[in-house]
């Protein structure tokens, strides 16, 4: 190795290049898990939890912000607020945002990806699910068989709407449908606003709640390309690009149980480091969301 090459390698290790000054820095923000409050043991993706690291991600020295997304969805409100905050910082700081789908960006997970200027996915990623869903159980026959009398006292005609211990009411279902239609309308409007002319299919295809692989999502215009965060960013900003990985860290119960039963970090960009106890407590609540996509 020549002396100039040795100097270049030394500066690259420091995040600098001798001929070009500071190497470009890209902030990497991992958005993994269900959206909304999941449990006491494991936090979901919420605006309150993510706001501090979103702010850090848009530090002045960052050339771009990358969202690495692996989410089956969840709260529409939290999805909208998180995406809105990312857009706000991107516009204020004039920093581009890129989204990278891992296993799945579905429903609210896809909503988060729309905060980016460009969206990438693996050819086998699951993308889409632009719809609204509500799922529950009915127990009125069960409690009658075992001799339980349930007493509910409420003010307001619809206060006990969709009570799982009462027979399903047609009026309740109609009202739920109206609420879901309003939310679906907002979702579709955000997709159109962010993807615009890049969409290449009719509404009855794009907005029917279906999901597609990364390959098919590219054909439909739901994403901009295929690739992972490292290869795409190196292609855009050069081989010396440096990644500043940001993580919100574990919650209180994760830190507590993590000390008692150490866990392993997940993924090449880090992950929740709480022990298996906190993961087990959250698994039941998240399982139904992930299972819809075969994961």
C-alpha cells in the first residue's frame, strides 16, 4: 500500500477523506414492531417514544435520513403523527428521506414508509395492505352457558358499541363501517399525495387491502426500487458514506428484565435488547398482526 493510500484509509476510518473533507453521514432510524402502545413490557411505535430520536436523526450534518421499516401496522393515528413529524423535519432541514422495507411494511407500516421521498424494498418484502381492519371476539353465548350475569350501565346510545359480551348489533356494525371508511379515505389521500403520478394501477387494485411482494409493489408504483439501505446509500453518496444508527433503546421493564435474563440484539442495525420475558409478554398481542402476513 502506498503512503497516499494509507492516508486515505486512515482518514476514512475517522469518517474523513483527505481529498474531499468530511465523509457523508446518513442517519438510520429503525422503525420495527407494531404501531401504537403494545404493552407495559414492550413499547410499540408511538410519536412520544420516537420524537427524540427523529429530532436527532435530522441533525445538521446528516446528508439523508433512512427509515428501516419492519411493521405490520397498528394505530392509524400514531402512523399519521409519526409520518407527519418526519415530513416536517425533512422540509424544515431540507434533508431527503429514504425508506427501506425489511420483511413487511403493511397498513400503518406502509403509511410510515410514505414519509420518505423514495421507498425501497427487498424483492420478497411484503408491501401494501392499504385498508382498515377491526377484529374482536363475541362471548355472549359463553357467559350465558356458565351462568355469568353481566351488568353494564351507560349514558349514551352508542356508549357500549361492539361490546364483546353482547350479541352483535347491526347498528353498531354500520357505525363501525362509517368510522373505518373515514380512516380509509385519509389513508388513500395520503398515498395519492405522496406517490402521485408514480402510482400505476386503479384504485380498486391499490386500495382494496391487498399486499404484494416488493417486485409487484414496484410494478404498481408503491415503491421506487429494490435494494437495501447499505447498497442504495453507497450508490447515492459514495463508498465512504457513514451510517449513524439511532435507536430509542429499551423501556423500563425491558431494562429491568434484561438485567435478570440477558437477551440478544436483533438485526444488523441493532434492536430491542430486553430479555425474553418482555418479548414473551408482548408476543401474544403482536402475534395476530404479524400472522396476517405469514410472519
